[in-house]
């Protein structure tokens, strides 16, 4: 059973109270000073919102020595280009990585390479996006955010296969896609999503909470 949580403090509390068989996914913004707290959760399965090498390195270093499996990570991509959204710029087959557009930071390919070569206790599982509200509620056409994430995944796989042959990432030879929420999960699944986030449909709207 897989559950997700946006806030570190709430995830810690719930992980302590609920069965250890639950696989927890962190899907919020992680402040670097909380990496140790998050990494200490024994049944943390995936950190879905990775956007920086600093956070990747912190998680890699803070995982407990007795943890038996790598921590899965997914790279968050800002497919809609909204300034209010976190995430890396999309990657396309015909483009070089976007890291030169973002001083002191890495693009999708650069961050993926960092995880694969520098973070031995992390496993690059895939890519995720939180698309725009407009795209998620428009049934008249294919969701452009989903299409963009699929293109980014495909381009990243191509570059990794070319530049880092033999490296271990994804599942069964493919990077997974985490896209789609309660309002558009059916369209996301049709577009190829492997993971949908449907907490609102199951539990209802959540109250405002401070991490």
C-alpha cells in the first residue's frame, strides 16, 4: 500500500502511527534542514520532488546505515512553466541540458547524472510533475503537461543510455512517470502515468498545515 504526504512533520507522525508495511512517498518541498528527519523514516519509499543536487546529496548522506534498500527519487519537472510551481525545466531530445540557463543549479539531465554517479544510496526511479490547473480541467484536448513529461522522460532515457550505459535506473528498463491527481488521473493513466496522486478523492480536501 502506498501513501503520500506533503509535509515532513506530518509524514513522521503518520509513519509512526500507521502500519510499517505502508510505502511512503514524500511529495512536498523539502528544506535541506529537514533532510535528516525525512531520511530517518524507515519505510520511506520515494522522494518524488527532487530538484537539486544539494538535496540529493543531503538525503544520500543522511540515510541510516542500517537501511537495507536505496531510497527512490523522482525528478520534479515544471512542465507548465508556471513561476508558482517548483521543478526543473523540461528536457527534449534535440536540446542540451538546461543547466546553463540556471546558474549554480542542474537541469534534468545534470541532476539525474549527479544522482547516478554521486549518490550511491539513492535510486533514480523516474520523473514527476504537478501540471497547471487549466490543463487538468480541460477535457477538449490531450493534457500538454502530461505530453511534456513523457517527452522529458523519453529524452532523459535516451541520454542516459548513451552517456551512462549500464547504469541502474527506473524499473524494468524505463523511468516511471508520476503525473495526474484527483481531477485528471484517468487522463494521466491513458497518457502513460505509472503513479497518480489521488488523496483528495479518497480523503477529501485537507486543512491548511504548516510543515
